[in-house]
């Protein structure tokens, strides 16, 4: 039975398909909004409504291609190790690749890790492409799509695997089969998450949304004030509005 045949015959599979179709619907609506207001997206400085739409576009329009790259990376490693892909499932926000045979533990670990590396590489490449465009809307999109893929690949997908026992991370963190590789991955994973948390706290992923350097500095000062005064509701609301 094919991947989509299995999905049709399971409640969880139908839920995933419904989730994906709903996201596709929202993605098409966002794409239509961007097309209709394209000229307004070119205006400076970046307005809150622009940032709101870009935030949603980074997920609903950016993730589907990232998922395809993720699954393609799996397939490339399967071919590299001499296997064949007998089933390739792609449904915009999730996918699946089935090889024709099993692989030794190290090769299976590399095949599983390749998907996450592919997703992260896609996010970095998109960031490198759009960040070079002078307009703030493009640079903001570059940072947000990178943030989405860091979150999606290193937080939400591992948690999804943890609670459903489905996904690459059950193999990546199979300490019984690949203790050294899994241990190294855990160290790198935690390190990247710590760096991600720090850069996110510093507002790095929001910086293109500010028009001039003075506004960036004002944002940093407000953020520091909010950290020092966690009980001050007015300051916290100012920070939320700035986001």
C-alpha cells in the first residue's frame, strides 16, 4: 500500500491531510492578499500590517517548499547509499520517503538527519537570497522564514516525534543503535537552540522591521527595560506592540 493509501485508512492520517489542506487554503489567501497589495509592500517604512502578513507568509508559503526539500534530502541519501525510493509522499506540510530496503544503523541515521539538514539549509538559502534586497519587506521576510524553519526543524518536529513516535528524530536519537552520533547531535542541537533563543531574545529576527538604526537602538533599550521590570504591565505592552 502506498503512503497516501495508509493515510486514508487511518484517523491520524486523515487528520494530517485535513490539517495540510486547511493550511493550503490559508496559504492561497495570503498569496492573493500579497498579489493584490503588491505595490503597498514596496513602501517604506515597514508597517505592522505588512509584518503581520509577512509572518504568516513565512509559514504558509515558505514551509511547503521546505518540506519538499526535506523529503528530497532523504531521497538523495537513499540513492547515495545504493537504495531505491519506492514511495514518495508529499502533501505540502508533511511528507514521507520509503526506501526499498533497510540500511545499517549509521547510514539510516544519516538518511534521517538529512531531512532536517535539508530544511535548515533551505531556510538559510532563502535568508541569503532575500536579505540582499534593499526593501525592508524582503529582508523581514528573509529573517522570518529563517526563524520559522529553525523552529519547525529543531523544536516542533522533534516534539511531534516525541509524542507520536513518528518521524526522523526517533532514529536520530536512537542512542541504542548510534550512541556516539546521537550524543554529538544532542550537544549540537542544544547549542543551536541556545543560540536561537539568545538571538530571538535580542530581537535579531525583527530587526529588518525597523527603518533606521535609531529605532533599532530604541527597541534594544525597551527590551532591556522590560527584562528589568517584568511586573510593569505598561512596559510589557509597549514591547508587545513593538513586536
